[in-house]
C-alpha cells in the first residue's frame, strides 16, 4: 500500500511551514513541519485512530508481550523479546517509555486491563532504532532493537499488568540506527 500526501506551503508569522494533507479519507488530520524535514501529525483522537488503521494496513506490525523492568537508577523499560540470528548473534528487543509509570492515569490503565482481558489487542506506536554491539559476553554481536513509545503508554502498562499481548506499530529510523544496510535487511528477514 502506498500512502500519499499533498504538500502545501503556509506562511505564518514570517515563517514558512510545509503542511502535508493525506490523499486518503481521514477527517480532521494533517501533518506540519516543526523542524527541518521533521513532521508532526495533528488531529483529534478519532482521526488519529483512523490514521493508525490505515497505517496498520500498510506497515508491518507485531505482537509483543511486554515485561516491565526497573533499573536501580530509576529508568523503566519493557523487555519485548530475544531472537537468535545465529549461534553467535542475537537480537534483544526493548520498549522504552518516554513517560514514567508514576505519571500514568490509573483509571485509564484499569480500563485497558479490562479490555485486554476480553481479548482486545490495543496498538501502541513507536519510533525504533537498531544498535549493533560488538563483542559482548559470549556473543560476537548483540543487536539491540529499541522501540521508543510515542503513543500507547497506558496500553503498554496495562498489557504488562494483565500479562497479555499488545500490538506495536513501529517505525524504524534507518538513518539514526547504528547498523549498516545489510544488517537492517537481515533484521527485516528475522522479524518477518
């Protein structure tokens, strides 16, 4: 599936903004450039959910079973999985919330716990990076595949609490990953 946007230039307070409008039917949604070549998507909750459905049709997504970990320094993360590439290479997958669990709304968490307990699988959204580590312990290479949550903090925490799966829609940043083209291609092969 190809997702297309119409591009328009808008001037506001002596600054030019590039606005991208989707060509597919999505009510009340647009993307705006907030930094050079970086865009933010805006819309109401329903329009963003509609966009997520369109993106789910056009992107690979995966189910993860998050397990919360807390480090001594106070950082939190979810361990999402471990996959062997070969006898000397493995992929460790982590989900990193950008919002602490203490700041989450417990009413919303309990609502999501009830929903996942009746077999609803919510979707979280992340930006991801692949970082190749050489050598570490008994392995020649450890590939650290980190997903930084952009949306879905309550859903992820609820899935962990209920010990249920959640769908993660992940956008891999190829330019910001510490991996070469062959390693990224191998990652896609292992994940699919």
